[in-house]
């Protein structure tokens, strides 16, 4: 398995859309349309040109995972688009942990001091993962970060680096 920075590739983009649709709509039944998250079709401009990054995990040239970092300012960045197919979660692959470490290293190397994220209330496996990494849940009035996301009764988290 290989984790690499996303480069504009229609084949990988189509597979990424499939991954996101699977995780959000088939598995989690969130009914999130791609029109609610058009950032995925402008990864270079939306993430990379703003000083963030977007990574994909490839297995036999097939996209099986993703994670992104979106800077809000020079101190705070958003963890976004964190998805893996179920067979790559946990042991023996631990793809989520590997993707997260890639993002965390990048965030520290670029001197971000705070990571924030949103995740749907029903995604308890995600909550467990984030809390295990040290993220703390934050009430909306104390979140102090603004960015678009498809809100599905979302929990908000932050981590100080």
C-alpha cells in the first residue's frame, strides 16, 4: 500500500468519489450529495494551493483511503475527507492511523497549532478514533472555526499540537 499526495488524475478522482460515496452514503447512510462537497473536484485549488494537502492511499493503483488538511489561517487547519474502505481499517492494515500520521506530520512541519474537524453524531467509530488521538469535543459556540461542511448533526473536535 502506498500513501501519496493527490495529483490531478481523473481515474483516481473517480475512485475517490466512489470511496466517499461508499463511506458516507452506503455505509453510514448520511445522504450527502457530492454537490454539498464540491471541494473534491478542485483539490489543487481548495487544499494544496492554500497551503494544505490531500493524500490518497493506493492498493494496486486503486484508491482505498483519503485524508486532507485545509488551512483556515496560519495556526488552525481542518482535518477533512478522512475515509477508508472497511477492509483496510484496524489490524493488520491500520490505514486510518497511517493516513492520520501523514497529516499530523505535515501539520507539525508547517507549524499549525490547532486541528479541528466535524464528524456526524452517529459515527461512533470515528469519535473513538479521534478521541484516542487526543481530540476533545467542542461545543459549537466555543469552536472558533468557520468552514463549509455538510452538517449531519455534527460533533466538533479540536486538538492542540
